[in-house]
């Protein structure tokens, strides 16, 4: 059973990201403040849910949240500052867009950097423990999937509609065959043996 709150602060926000392990596309983060009495039967860590359930939950979270926001940081920023820093920055930017501003932050995982002196706690597997982090994980994942579906139209041969940019065998085979696109992360090992790619 997921818990409602970690702290006693009125506006506690949960934050999470999606797309860290991908070879292409953005890192996407969401931040969510939920009402004290929030309940949503099926809500859980987005990785435990089917795409269909995540899509059903997304509008329900958005309707009931006190506030929510989502941030995409593109592959160029991931390459520039590394994926961990990009994940943290995307979460920070999402938090800054919330209104009312949160007075406590709970973060999925074990790494974060303070922002605006707001107290925070990092919680390993937080998305399977706290409703606001689970809600953020669902929003981050659905918005990122939407983004990948859109750029799939531009480069259908990589099948991002299905693999969302993750390093599946199919995605790697497409990189081997067609080379790389403007959406690929150049700082990542795009092929296991890093075959020479034509730039």
C-alpha cells in the first residue's frame, strides 16, 4: 500500500524521471503535489504498470493533483552534463514550475541536489512507497513515451514507438544498419562493441 506523505509539510511534492537508460531522446521528469486525501486504486511505480493503465492514470493524476509539471531535457543536454545531472536538473526544473511551491521534496532514488533551500529526502524505490513519487513516475513515463512516439514518425526504422529509445536488440540492430540520428545520445555506448559509426 503506497503512503500519502513522508513529511508533515503541507505541500510535499514527489519527483521522478524516465529515460535515463535510453540511447535516444530526452530525459523526462515530473513533479507532483497531491491532496492529503488522494486515493487512486491502481497507482504504483510506473514500471510495474502496463502502458494502457499508465495512460488511464495520467488524466486522473492531472485532474486531482494540487499541482504537477513535466520537463524534457533533450539528448544534447544529456551528452553535455551527463545523464545523472540531466535527470536531477529535469526534476529541479519540474519542481520550480509547481504552484504552490512545495515546502518539502521527496525524490525517487538516492541522488539529488538542493534547490531553493527546500528540504528534501531521497528514497530508494520511492515510486513503490509514496503516492506522489508514483504519480510523478507515471507522468514522466507517459509524457516521454508521447515524445518518443512523435519522433518515431520521423525515423520509423528504429521503432521508438515500441522500444522508446531503450537499448533493445531491435534498436541496436537499427543503429548498426542505419547509423545514428540527431536524437541519439553520443555520450552513450550505442553499440555493445561500439562499431565504427559513420558521423
